């Protein structure tokens, strides 16, 4: 069984703060749970960046066709960021309390590397 890190809560919080997930991944090599959360945080970051790129590309194309609809799509991005922040907060709370937030078709990638 893996050794429990003395600063486990801090490392789990860092794991879900986008690129700061590299800190627990590189520094805490003994605690398997912290490493999983760090990998999961990086997977979430990559998924969010891919979705953002696709969304912004789609919004740009729509803006060329209809400026008003493109503006509405850009404004909806604000709500998407609130949703992303909510997912990170829930993941942090579950991680600190000893659980895992499993997101279908995304969380399985954390076990692959």
C-alpha cells in the first residue's frame, strides 16, 4: 500500500488547479491517491482546453455568418466557465474528503498514464 502524504489535502487542491497539477504529480511520488488526483486534474485540463478550442472555432465560424448569434455564443462561454469551476470545486471537495469525482469517458484516462 502507498504511503500517505502529510500534506495530502494541499496536494489534492493543487491537483485540480489546472497546470498546478504538475506539482503534486512531480513532487509526491509515494501517495497513489494524490498521484491519481493529479493525473485526473491534468486530464480535466486537457479536456477543457480541447473543448474550448472546438467551441471557439465553432463560435468564430458562426460569427462570420451571423454576428449576433456569434456574440450570444461568446456570452454563453461565461456560463461554461462557471460550470468548469463548479466541477473543479466538487472534485476538490470529494478529493479532500477521500472520494473521487468520476466523469464518464474522461476520468478513465487518468488511469492510462
